[in-house]
């Protein structure tokens, strides 16, 4: 009897440790399974499916002076995301939009709803571009792409002066810290920031699954 009691006292801590290890293992497996499945993210706005859309980019004057092609580059990246994830959305040719902007004096004084009526589209995606750069502002010579804009959706058939959706969209690449110029170039970091910006923006309009931070966000 004494021998059995001694054996029990000897084995009890081991059994407890094994039990705790099994519980920890189960928790780790559950977390890994959840990460593998991802978290469902619902769209912030759902009114673009099967609609015609004009993408209108309104850059800050400083952005236009430094990057004259900013409108075209941003429009192209956004169009790519729509084609991949929302193929039923009908996008107006961005070159036609930019040509109209260039030929229309003070076009920016028109409301987005009036612009939408001019283009005969259902929706206007209006992008007020504040930041568009490749050089890090805090360090000389280091590179870090950055794009920031206020983005709005206007429903032309509702004829309201307020947006149906509005969001601040920001991107930065690399995410953690700038890269020295010898490791990369301005065109590459700006392209990565553009891709991230367009990805974030268009994800506001369709359901997707979040699997955590991706490698491409880092240098």
C-alpha cells in the first residue's frame, strides 16, 4: 500500500506536466488552424457590384509637380485590383477620365456627382491624393514608398452631395523601416506602396479573408 502511494506521488507531477503540455499543444493547434482559415472580413461598402465606375484621382499640387504620372499610376493599380477581385464592376477607361481632366478648366470645382453625370456612370470613386513619395522624410538617402489619400464613393443615381462611403487609405513600403538606396530604387518602393494602397482600397468593397501580415509588406 505504501509502495502504491509513493508511486502515485512520483507519477502525479509527471502526469500533470504531460496534461499541461497536451493542453498547450491543443491551444497551439487551434491557433494554427484559426490562422490557416483566416478571419473573414466583410466589405465596408457593397454598392459597386455590376455598376459602372469612374475613378477620378485629384492629386495635391505638390504631388503633381513631383510626379506628373501619379494619376495614371494609381488608376492602373486600382484597375488591376478590381479586375482580379470584382470583375463584374465596369470601370471607365482611366485615360478618358484624365483626358477630360486635362481639357476641362477648373474641373475640380465640379462636384463628384456632376462628374459622374458627365461620364454617365453609376458611381464615382473619388481619390483626393495627399501623399505620393518614395524618399523617407526622416532620413537622407533612404527609400520608403508612401501613398495617402481620402477616398470616397458617390452614388450618382441618388444625386446626393455626400458620399455613400468614405475612408482614409494609407500605405507604406517597407512597413517597418526605410531601405538604403543601395538596396533598392525609387521606382520599386513606390510600386510596392502603390500595390499595397490599391489592395487596401479595393478590399473595402468585397469580402476577403485576413491571414495576417504578409511578407511583401516588409523589405
